[in-house]
């Protein structure tokens, strides 16, 4: 089989340009400077509380906290933990959760929530419906996208990000369908 000279030249030029681009690509930044782990859920954490349909439906595994709700946990549940002493998340740009879905998950979103010292709660959601089951990933929400939970307004309805005292991971409270996820970790990035 003969390849025309023009085609061969084009192929060599294309391959050469890809090699140059690959070599010139910036190297990834070393480490995750400015990242703070809020909770590593792959180990037993004292003080984690469960509520709603997640109560007594969460199991600790070496991969993380398993919320497996074919007949129990649904979107309208959650878990969380007190943070003591309070942490300052005032300069945080992103909140990230590592999780994986399990086949059979029908809840499209996971809610991230923080409470401040006076009980005000702000929440943001991340989509999980497109995740490949069994493949944990880090999902990110911008801190500026967190909004007031109208059920937990606290004393002033204003989030004091310098006095965060509790975190939550919740389902999608509008979806009473089976929730099947493995929650791995929660962190913030400056």
C-alpha cells in the first residue's frame, strides 16, 4: 500500500506538533497547597450524626461511608459532624467532596452544607447523576455558590465563614428515591 507523499507529510507534521505540545505542556503543581481536609470518611470518625432517611442506613467501609438505600436511605437524609474549635473558611474558594455512586443510585445531586456559630446554614449542590458507578471522583462547588438554607436561618441569616462549626453531606431533599453512594472525603481549597 502506497501513502501519497502529501498525506505522509501531513501525518508527520501533525505527529511532530503533538510531540512538541506534549513536551511543552506545563507540569502539574506539586502537592495541593492551600487544601485543608475537613473530614476523611474512610476511617471511623467519632461524633458523626445521621438524620432523615439516612439514620441507621450509613455503614463505615474502608472506601468511605456507604449510604445504601434501596429500602432505607433516600435523598431526604444526611450526616454531619461538629467542628470544634470553629474553623475560618473565609478565604476558601472551593469546597470539594470525594464520592462515588453505586449502581442503583437514583438521587441526582448531593448537598454540601456548613453551619456557623449562630446556626445559620449555607448549602450548595453538586451533580452526581452522570458519574460512572464505582469510580469515585472529586466534585467541586464554589464557595460563592453557597446560599442560605431557609429552614436554618440562624440568628441573622448571614453566614459567618470565619466561625464554621458544623459540616453536612446530604442527599437531594426533593428526591425521595434510593440514594446509593460512597462518601470518601470533604475538603476545602483556598
